[in-house]
C-alpha cells in the first residue's frame, strides 16, 4: 500500500524528509476513517522503518565528520538525530557518540 511506497521512496538516493510528514498525515487519516483498522500497526511499523532510514543517513554524515575531526559538524548531525529520531537504533548510536566525546 501507500506506506510501502513511502518507505521505498525514503530509501532512494536522496530522499525528501517531507515523506515522513506525508506518511504521518496518512496514518492519521487512516486511523480517523478506520479507528479499529487492521493496518494501523503495519503503517506504524513502516513509519518507524522510514525514521530509521533518515536517522541512519544522518548518522553516516556524523561519523564522517567525526573521522575528519570536525566535531562541530558531527555534533550538528548527532543533535538532529537525537531531536528527531531518539528512539531509533541510530539515535542510540548517536547518544553513544556523545558519551565518548
């Protein structure tokens, strides 16, 4: 369905972060129309996977700047991960990066 399409698009070379907004909006619409809908758990899972895709891309950038010893640049990406995607595996990795600094 639509959730899988958003997930596929988020895995593209240069995904648009607005896909998360669209996916969230569509989940809200779905639950408004189908409050006991069977697909809600699946949609939430797909949304979580999308968040992980975006968080992982930010983590790759943070690690790149960390290796280049550009702590300020790395911290921008780490902070964005922690603000937007703290519950993802990348969020946990970002927290570990901060603890090591």
